[in-house]
């Protein structure tokens, strides 16, 4: 059994979806929380709720991680609080759908800034602290889309492919130092993000609560790849067998249908 009392978890993108549910799971297991998101009002409500229900400390930071200086601001604040990070959860992410030639360039760059740059910077800061004590855990949230080309959602899928590749590499580097890196690869999940990213009908999507529970269990077991759901595991397996040109055609058909459902 993990002794979590007094340990601190930093969760980005904690105001909704998987990040919100992960905050509740960690709180239930007696971890102190540092929650980061753009929407400070939502973080304040979550802090109030969790602080009342559990004997833990909850700190919140309202910041837009697409800003180039945001990660430095987060870790400066953590340093001012004199806190160490025992577990880092890089959950914050955005994405947009449509033909690459037609999507908004700023949205594309914000997706890269948040899904890649902010995640990498947060990991760098946390790892340097974890190496001092030779202990720590990192959970990076990717997607089953990381294993496929993503026509009509190209930048998002590409950023998640980076998350998997990057995480697998540092898993190898950090393992001798008792620092584990886990990669969460959910399929379509019933969240605000999925609705905003144009993922279509979410009737059969897994709940964010269920994904968070599976993620926590996998993280505690030091699993490298965490794929919630048997179907999602099968789809990832098949994506390693099917030619990538065929995968691109399949994803395009699925994404095209999803876009029609929301328009």
C-alpha cells in the first residue's frame, strides 16, 4: 500500500474532465494537491469541495499554460510555497478539428504550446526536483490517437504522438533513479474537451471518472502504458499492424462523420 500522507501531486488541466476526476481520486487517497488550470473559479469550487471532504491541503494556480512564461510562473509559485512535487500529472491539453489548411493558425500553435511545450517544461522542472531525492512519479496524458495519423485532427494527434515518444524515452532514462513515467492513452472520453474538439457522438464514450480511476491504478502499479478499455487496447494493437496509409483513411472517415454530427 502506498503511503500518500504528506505527498504532493501537481495536476494540470484540473478544472474539468480527466484532470478534475484525477484530483478527486488523489484526494480520496490522501494526497495533497496543487491544481493548475485557466479557469480559476472552477478551481476555487473544487478546492472548497475537496478540502471539506478530505483532510488534505489544496493549492490552486489559475494560469493559461499556452503562455510561454506560464510554466515558470507555476513552479516559482510552488517554490514560494516551499513545496516538493512527488507526483506530476501532465493532463492539460487542447485540440481542434478540420482540414489543416482551414484551421486557425493560432489555435494550432496553442495546441503545440500546451500539449508539447508546457508538458515538456513541467516535466523538466519536476524531474530535476525528483532526481534530488531519487523518487517520483509522472503521468503524461496522451491518447489512442497517438498511434495513428489524424486527418481532420492532425495537429492534436501529432502532439500526442510526441507525448508517447518523449515519455517512453525518459521512462528509460529515469527508471534507474526510482522515478516512474506512465503514459495514459484514453480513447474518446465524455469530457468538455471531446465536445469542443469535435469528436462527435459521445454516447458510448468512457466517463472521465472511469478513466481517472484506471489511470490512478496504473500509475500506482508503475505501468508504462495505460490504455483504459478493452476496445481501446485492441484498437491500439491493430494500429501497429494496419498500414499507416490505411489508418489515415479510417481516421479520416471517422473524424469526418464526427464533424458532421456536431455541425
